[in-house]
C-alpha cells in the first residue's frame, strides 16, 4: 500500500491476508502500521519479540 492510501477502501479479506503475511497478530496492529503509527523499527522489534526473526 502506498503512503496516503486509504485502507478503508480495501476489503477486510485482503487486509487480513496482508497482516498475516507480515506476521502481525491481528488486524488492529496492521492498521496501526499502515497508518504510520508503527515505525519500521517498531515492526522489527515486534517480530523479534515474537521470535519471527
């Protein structure tokens, strides 16, 4: 998704597939990430805490 895109126009089924691919635990966390409330560094730390990387 590009910066400034509105995730609300994307169906929940697609959003769910996307958050699963990014190994996030739920749709709420993914929405924070795409709203830029969750930085790349936060995301990497999140994955480390979940032992995904």
